């Protein structure tokens, strides 16, 4: 820990998968170390690279679920928000791990500040094609249809979707995949919050947002591909920091 004050932790975009064991190892060390002293842990989506249903027997994911359960059982509450990779996580996962599932966005209060948590992809409205896919995959009827399919069929679908996503991302400009500034300003105004905290874009930074009548703050978590990314929040405020391996 970097402070003796009680700290709440926020992370996102780990994209856990067996082919990248170093990320899983860092996450396990995080859960068994710093997180045990936290007031709470918020995971803002894309914890897993893909999730085809709570019945997936993936052994790598089983280890991660067990570690989360141990943290919850130790007395640290864990809150989970769906990302664009693991939107199929459901109630069985929540029961197995002990996490509390959040909506997106989710408003909380931190040391007197009004905070809005989000995965962040809903703010990327310039990417029209992605938003159409997002609308479909968040539909409960579509998800129920997918869960009814055999596991191997869902896994094949997820792999094909990942391949198409990589091809699409390579074909469009990076700016299109970033948040839309008008959407950010609109979110601050309609939700009347002081701080917006999200992930998804893999562009860790702290942005001051001019709302004319006041200045708000947008904090963006980074991914865990090369190193960890975390917001540590105590009575002195939020700190966006990297966690080198």
C-alpha cells in the first residue's frame, strides 16, 4: 500500500486468459496482497478476455474466481461491472465469487465526491458499428438465446467475434474508438457528478473537463497487458497509478 489510510481500489481491462499467464499472476498477487487491506475493490469490466457463460469450465478462470472468492470471504467487498468482453457474466458467477454486480453506469459517493463508474464503451459513440453490436449483445433476449446454445458453439462464436474485432480495430482510426467529448460532457451534466471513472480505451490519464459552470474530472484506467493499472482512493482523493511487474 502507498498510504496508511483506508483505500478503495478500482481496476479494469485485465483481459485475463491462459495464454497471458503473467497478467493472471499479477492479478493473483494483487488479490493476495494489497487488496486484502482495502476497503473495497471495484472491477470495471473486461476482467476476462472473453466469457461465454457462467458454465465455462476454463481452469484458468476457475483459479481467478477462487482467488476473488477468498478476498470476499476475508471481508473485502468486491464489485463487478460488465465490460465488452465479459458481458455474459451472470448471477451464477456472482454467487460463486461473492461479487456484487453493478449496472453501467453506476453512481457512488467517495469521501464526499459524487462519482460515476462506467466501463467506458458506451461513451465511444463515434464508433457507430461498435455501438450497434453493443446494443445487440446487451439485450437480455439475445443473451438468453446465446446461453441456450451448447458451450462449444458459444466458444466458437466468441473466438470468431474476437477475430473480427481485431480485424475491425486494425481498420479504423484510434480516435473513433475513443470516447466522444460531447458524450462525456453530457454525462456529467445529466448525472450531476464530480468525477467519471472508466476503463475500456486503454488510455490511462486524468482529464479535467470544462463544464462552463464548473470543472469536473475524468479518470481513465489502463489495461494490464504490460503492467497493472489501478486507482487508489482514500481520504486524500483518487490516485491513478501503474503497477510494474
